[in-house]
C-alpha cells in the first residue's frame, strides 16, 4: 500500500487566493483526519470524517475553511480566501477503527504571502 | 492551554545519554499514544498504552502509562543521533484524538 497520499507537497500562493489541498487515504480505512501544524500551536485537529461523513469540525478555524469527502478514497481541504496566518503544514491521516493506528501523510507545506 | 502538556519542549543531549520526556494532563484517557516526527514527514506511531500502570518497551525506548491514566512518560536509553525528532503524545479524552505540543529532541554525535 502506498500509504496516505497528499498533494501538492508544497504550495506558495498570494493572500486572497483559493487553496485546495488533496488527500487519498489508505484503502479500507473508515476515518480520515485533517490536521494543521505550526511551531506556535503544534498539531491541531481541524476536522475528521467517518465513512465519508464529517463528524467533528470544531477545529476548523473559520468559514474560510471547508472540507469535503465525496467518496471513500478522496478528500479536500479548501481555504478561500487564504491569508498569511494560514501558512502551516497541513496533514491528512487515516485509520481503520477507533483504537487502530492512525497513519499520516507527508503533509502539504503551505505558504501564503 | 494544551489538553496534553509535554515537557521539556526542547532537549539537546549527547549520544549515549539517557533521557525522559513527559506527557501530563488533568484529564483521564482511555489510551495514550506516542509518535515520532522527523523533519519534512508526518508523525509515525511508536506505541499505544491502554492500561493504567502499563509499561511497554520498544528496543531502547520504554513507555509508561500512569496508574490514573492521566500521564505518560517516554524513557530513551543510550540515545543515538537517529532518535532525533519531535516526540508527540496523543490521547482520546472524549470524541477524538488530541495531540500535545511535543518535545523536540536533538541527539548530538
């Protein structure tokens, strides 16, 4: 298995632009998570899905952020409009059942100028 | 305020030394996990502890879960440069997993 796949690996954009991050979870995993990591705030859970349904989006910073999971093999995290404070590494992770291992993707490093 | 407090934040030691890092909370956890993250990569699970008082060993790494299931420690014996990384603890107080801020370990050759 290729593991969790994220694209792009790096994104540089200008303030106000729309940014779309993509994730392909490990096949057969029921849970998908989006995290954001910064030096100041560490690793923060933004939202997670179970069987393609959003379960908890309380970590989503504001209305500029949205996430979708149209099917079991694909999810997107969109920021519109982007701001410099959104600069961070965004990780996607997936896992099978509640206490099973959570596998992280390599992350997308986002820089908003 | 972090739900899981990790200490120290930064630790720099020489190869061969022993070290312990801590993960503390006022909340009770059904389980705690430890991850290691290397630069440019996502966190990788090292261990899951489930039972209060549990001790797990992974080669030179020893993980302990507190009796009250509110805290955990990671002890590394004879640290090596390959142990360098960010060590994160994570737990499920209610709902889903939350991470500590991590301990950034540097082991100098």
